[in-house]
């Protein structure tokens, strides 16, 4: 079952809770003249997500399908969406387009640099590269400049079947999730480098008012403070010998 919640005007969180992982898989639909879906979801989740999208728009009307980095829950169902939405085009970082997506995708992607703006009607989107943060050389985060919504992928990942959106601090739950994953086979899933803090401070300078989180509650409030605080938690957790 997919829970649908509007976390900002025209931004809908489509959430599937997987009890076997105690984790939510969240996907975000921006309803506009050219609708945009951020995260395609896993291929196995496609039927449920298609049904959920269908309560908000005609799925065939999707124009843009975007994600952070090449990973199954980010873009595994990309070609399923492209098959039902004939005018849809993938959008990702330029690195993602060049190294993986155009070979995988049914249609070529729009590879974006920070100078490129994607306009969907009322809203303006820009990709900000974040190599290896949260994962992958191709990683980036999408920022909607009109309402200042940051689609931050696995940043602030936390466990549980949580509320759709919160104004509470996400640093504690994020730290707990990192420490929990470090005890299992997914240890080291987020690298720490000398550039990590600078990337997060750059995202904080955008002054986002909503953080659209892929796993767990989204956040409304001072997103800049949370991004700055997250840098310290990532260093604390992953900068170890």
C-alpha cells in the first residue's frame, strides 16, 4: 500500500513501507504543467507506484523522471515508466548520463550541470553534483528553486514507518541509522572524504525549507542547519581507521 502526502505545494510523497527492512521507500511527484517524478522506485514496486501516481495525474502525462544516483531504488523502474509515458525524459547529472544512464535507458537522458535549469511550468529545478555523497560518482541532488525543496535522496536516511513530514531534528535518527548499518553487510555505504563537508555546506547555502528524504520523514524548517549538522555526523561515523 502506498501512502500519499503533500509535503509542499504540488510536491507529493509516495511512500511504501517495507517491514522486512523496517524502512520506507519514498518517491516524489511534482504536479505541474510538465510533471516530474523523483525516484522511479524498485521494479517490483512499479505497479503500486503507478496506481498511486494515477490518483494525482495521468501517469502517461509524466514529462520528467529524475533521481540522484544509479541504484535500483532510485531508477530501477525507469524503463517501466518510459514505456507508459511516451513524452517522458530521464533527467540526471551529466556524469550519470555519460557513464550509465544512456546505455540503460530506453531514451537518452537530459544530463544536467549546475548551470542548467529544468522548468516544469511554475517550478525551476537545478541539479547540484555531490560525487560519492550519498553514493556514487554520478550522485547529485535536485533543488527546486521556487519553493526551496531539496530532493536529497539517501541523505538523512533513517528507519521506521515514520510520519510523512516533521519539524523535529533528523540528525539523531540519521546517526542511529548510520551506526546500525555499520554493524552489518552494508557497512561503509557512505564514504567520507575531504570534500564531504564542503559539499554539504554548499547544499546548506541553498537555504532549503523542505528536505524530501528518500527513507524516513521529510523535514520542514531550517534545512541549512540540518545539512551543516549532518556533515559532522558523517565524519564521526565514517572517518575511522
